[in-house]
C-alpha cells in the first residue's frame, strides 16, 4: 500500500490556518457590532479548533491508506497541465482589488472584481458582467452596512451611498 505523502501538506495548512484563527480569536478585544451577545471570539475560535481537529483526523487516516477518490464523471483530463495564465490573472485581479478598495470603495471594486473574474474565466458579455457586478457589490455594501453594522469603504462614492 502506497501512502500519499502530499496529503500531509494539507494537514500542515489546516493546522497553520486553524492555529492562526485560534491565536487571533484569543487576542480580540471588545465588540465591533452594536449588539453582539456571543462576542467576536466564538466563531473564529470554533473554526480554528475544528480545522486543527480535522488535520489530526486526516493525519491519522493517511497512513491507513485513505486517499481521495479520483474524478471519474467530469470531462477533465487529469494529465493535462494547469491553466497558470488564468490563475495568474485571477491573483492579479485580487491584488488590484486589494489596492483599489480603499480609494475607489467597495461598490466600484466589487463590480470590477465580478466583471474581471467573469471575463478571465471566459464570459464575453462585458456590459452584463459589469451590471451584475454593480448590483451585487451595492447590495453587499448595504447588507454589510445595514444588516451587520459593518461599514465597507465607500471610497469616491462617499456621500452618495
């Protein structure tokens, strides 16, 4: 029986992310919402604990021969190389959004994020992509602001939104 040692990398990532969430949750102070009966620590703390527990379970299952099932029903060639151009363009788009969200605001960068990602992934309906992105970003802006009490950056639309 051959052990897939690459799965241990998944365990390392799960422990790293879980450990970060646990550490970060324990260092949080105060509340950021108006009414918060649970506090800001509960959710990231539990997610971190669950991730570490899943890493331990996976680390125990790997030497016992537990491997993921290969894709059988998809029309994917597992021997073909990855599309690194698309991955690079998406990473570049995310970095651009990170840089522009403060000066331009979420409503504009959210629309650009949706339209850019849809275009990079092959959709050629540019006007529709921007329109759908604008509706989704403005809706999520107000959902966070009104529904959760968490303000997103308005950027150049400050005073309009």
